[in-house]
C-alpha cells in the first residue's frame, strides 16, 4: 500500500512526479511542493509529510486518498482553470456553476447544490468528531450545544447529553429569540454546568458560573490556514459582546482551521489541549488522526462526485458542456 510505504515526503514528491501527476516536473509542481515542505513542521499527523505515522493510525486511508491529496498539493488536480491554462479547454469556468474553476473551488466553493451539500456534510462531520472527543474527554458531561445537523442525529452520533442545536434563552435573556437564533456557534460549552441540573436565571448567577467556551471550525485551503484562523476568531465578536453583557465573565474563543487536503495543523492541539483544556494529549492524538482521515476521504469523495456530475453534464442532450462543443 502506497500510504504505508512512503518513507518520506521527498519520496512522495518523487512518486507524485513519476506516477501520479500527469504534468510532473513542471515548475508549478515544484513550487507547490516547496510550500508543503515548508509547512511540514506544523502538520504532525500528516501522512504525506511525516514518515513516523504508525500504520495502525491510518486505518481507512488508501492509495486513492493519498494520490488525490498529492495531485491537489502539487497543483495539478484536474479542473477547468488548469485545463484552460494548458489549452485543453476554451473556458476556465466551472462545469457545474457559473464561477471560475480551480482546485480550491472544486473542493470548497462550488455553488452546485450537490457539491454544497457535501461541503456542509464534511464540516458537520468534523464538528461532530470534535464534539464527541470533548464529550468523552476530561470535560465530558458539561453543558454543550452544537450546530451540526438535526438534534436527534447529533445525539445519536455524538452524545445523548447534547442539550440542543441553538443557544438557550437563559444564556442570553436580554436578547429576542430572533436575534439569539441568528447566533450559531459550531459548539458552545459551559464547563461549570454539569448534567443540566440547574440553569442560571440572573446576571449574578451567570457571573458565578463564569466560563463559556465557543468553538468554531472551518475547512480552508490548506496553505491559507492562518487567514482562516483569523477569520474564525472574528466570527463571533457580537455573541461574545452579548455574553459579557449577560453576566458571563470568561468567554473563550477557540478557532480551528482544517485543510481540505487533510492538513490538521498543530494549532488545533494548542487550542484544545493547552488553551481550552478540553482534551488530554492522548485524547487529542486520537482526534488528530481521525480528522486527517475524514478530510482525506471527503476530499476523494468530493472529487469523485464532481467527475460524475461533469460526466452527466456532458452526456445531457442540451447540457452546458454539449452547448460549448457545438
Ligand atoms: Zn462550481
């Protein structure tokens, strides 16, 4: 199996250029790989960058997933923009939506309903994996709400102790339901409320409980993770302001960026283990590998779906692709 036999990232580059990448050896490919090599130190779980990853940790990751990630990371994942650059296509517009195509567009931004639903499902699955690790971790049993699909689904897949999918009124009593419902963090935890025994009903009660942890998770272009983290940190500025006004004293914002080609950055450990103290190092290790596997498998599945939809478009009697040809 390729994934288990990669001795190093340099070898991965060689395999990529020789076997995987149709335009291997092009300067774009070498430039793209130089970026990944510079990022290797912040991706301890990455099978493509770190040869120390144990085979027992890579269950569920196959050659097809690694090859797809290598194509993306070497800048040659087939898309219309690339095809247009190499004069295989007249247009660089996406085959499925009106926007300009690219590898990042394909994996993250395509407006086709089926592609959008897959991107949302990938995000929800990552949120659930993180919530499940927290629920089973050292702060398990704390009050937790999460916005990652219907309540019954999250209770079945994460924990029966999940309180809801929206913020409760006792948390922000000064706001109308309409305003409160618009504030939807991926996960919100009140560490000092356990097992829903009692809820605060005054600003003083909320100040006594003190702490609220907000977690926001987002997939991004792997090489743009610093920008994504910054964006996620800003996302709930209004919610944090209202929580302060309602009496909560310590509001922690935990932003997490996950790469679309499988990167799980070291910041995630710092955020969950050292900063928010939600997981132990061992608990985080399990989560890190799981997130890496989820991202790689979703990447492969999204690419397959795009190819199927493109094929359907081409074979439609009056489809867009056939109009372009005629
Ligand atoms: Zn598109």
